[in-house]
């Protein structure tokens, strides 16, 4: 299964540079010399150069030398083979994992991952519906793909709607 490293945006300039919408947090996948697969055609493409201009990532791809050639690639994905990174997981690896509290009690099952601005959200299917858990170490201290589980240390009210988090009571 190939993963999306970037989506090709509009052409930039006249000599075939393209704007990239980067989808990977590993800069090595788009480093000069990196080989990627172009979605749609399945053909290989080599990154010749990358640079940042006004907050956007621009790239020159092998075999693309004109604005017209660059514009023809608009919307195509640059794909890369999955590779392991420390403390990083692909959404397909998380889907279906058991969600447990720190004591091992079942909370539900991971149904997906939603990318977010501040942090990603781990989607957990429960008997009452889907719960969105901020995917941060404080709330999700353990991700054990091999063991088939994630541990969620949820604050009161996230999974138990009846919890009293008003500060009153005790």
C-alpha cells in the first residue's frame, strides 16, 4: 500500500516548478533525489529540488520542464512506500484497535483518525456513538499496534456522559 507524501498543486513560474500540499511529516520523503510514484499513471518521478517560497513548498520534478507540463500534473498525488517512524502511525494501522482505559476496561474500538489543526483526533466507536479523542500523549499514552490496543486516559465526561465535572458534589 502506497501512502500520499504530497498533492501537486498549481504550477509556479515558467520552468516547471509545482506547489506541493505536503501530507507527510517526514521531510526525507520529499528530499532531492527521492523517488516517488505519481498517482494515476503509476510512473516514477524523482524530486530534483525543493524550496520554501512565501510559506509554500515548491518542487522541481524530473521530466517536468515547462509550466504546461507542471500544470498537467495538478491534483495528482506523489506516493511513497510506508516506512516506520518512532511514535508515528498510519491511520490504517490504528483502525480496529481496542480502546481501553488505563485499568484495561474496554472503551470501544478505534474507527479512524481525523487530521486536525492543533492535533489529530482519534475516533473511537462506542455503544453510544463516536467519541473524538485528542491524539496527544497525555490522553493516549500507549499505542500498541502489535498488541491490538490503545490506552486512553480520558478526562471525566469524555466517555461517560453521566460524569459530574462541574466541580460540585464531593
